[in-house]
C-alpha cells in the first residue's frame, strides 16, 4: 500500500520549487509514467496558474489550503486516478472540456474523426440552411461540441445511453457556447430516433476494445474510465456493426458515416460495410502512429 503523501513539516515554509521536486520524486518512485508533467499539471491546477509560472516564481510559498489540496491530488494520482479526472478538465481540438468518471477521457486520435468531417465541407443543397449531424455515444460531447464550434452551419443531435454522460455533454456545450446548436437525447444508438429524421453525417467513437483485452488495459483506464464506453464485445465490433448496419437508414442521399475503430479492425469494418451493400467511397484515415483509425464512407446513390 502506498504511504500517504507527506511534505508539510510544522513551522517550515513550502516553496513551489521544493514541493514540486519532492512530488516528482514521489510520483516517479510510485511508478507514474510522466511524474514531472503530472506534478506540474496538478500544482498549476491548484494554484490556478500556467505551468510556466511554476518556474517563473519558484519561491512562491503555498498556503495551508493549497498545500493540503495538492497533497491530496498527489495521493490520488499515486492511486492511478487519471490526471483529467483529478483536474476535471481535458483539452480536445484546442477546446476545454469538463470530464468526470461518467465519461471517457477524449483522446487525440478522436480529433482525427472531427478533422475528417470538418475537411469534407459538404455543400448545402438548395434551401438547406444547416448540415445535420448525428453523434452516437457522445460521452463528454467532445465530437459534437467541436463540430458545432468549428462549423457555423452545423446542427448536431448528440445521443448517449447514459444520462450521467449527457449531463456532462450538456455542460460542455454550454461551456463552449454551442448549446444552441446541439440537442441531446438519451437513447441506445438509433433506438430513440425516427428514420424520418435524416442527417448529412452520422459520426461515432463507439466502444471497440475486445472484452478479453480489457484486463490488459492500464490501471488508469480499466479501473476509472467507464467500461460501457470501452467494451466492444468479443471481437470489439458489436457496436460498430450495429452502427454500420443501421446508419444508412438515417442518412440523406449521399450522406456520410464516420466512425473510429481499434487496432487490427480496419478490414473487418470494411467487410461489414461491404456486406450491408449500402455504402461507397470508402476512406480510411491513419492515426498519428500510422495505424488505421477512422473509417468514412457515404450512402450509395441509386
């Protein structure tokens, strides 16, 4: 068991430079992969200062409350609670998102999905004022909010089976000033949506981790992030298959589907789309490691 974090000695001042040095050592000894970064992020969070200011003002003396709060956060980090859950924030697409344990922490790979949709620049049809997007399993709202923020003519319907997640997504839509462009409903994928409601885009970052691989995930992920947002079934494709099998019924003619998938699933995803026989113009986007990550296609025109 980890020992409680102890830095304060009665009667001694605790300077930023000292508490930071000791915290980095504690995190390193505790097996944390990025001890310096984590120590800096948590201290800047407590002090409400930019990380650079920790080094500009190394002789700042923490007051009792700051010291106590910081020590508590270091203890929690040593328990492998993710940094984003400790600070309550995560940057995504250069926007600030509030996160908690009810939602998956947004990943850089998912930015590729948002960028793929943004780059498409679908033309508006005559008399069409907005591009309609359906975001399935919105979680924190990272995809929905980013698309609404960076595309003035986008209107997004964001869904999730978890009401707790939808509360977070709504808060992020308000926080990023796009709540007027986003609607949120609780439903399992397409279940609560009428097929008469047609969209230009259906997008999703669904669960795609193989059930058998969940125990091998890092402690930070498997212990603290919502399993519902991770578990994709025996082959990792349960939710992906349901989305591809149904998306075409909710898309306008030539509407597009964009979906994130996991390692080694590219061929399976394309095979599922082939079997449905309703899609064309496949596009697979690689992630920053050069691995296939995003599948995009459009509804066939007849």
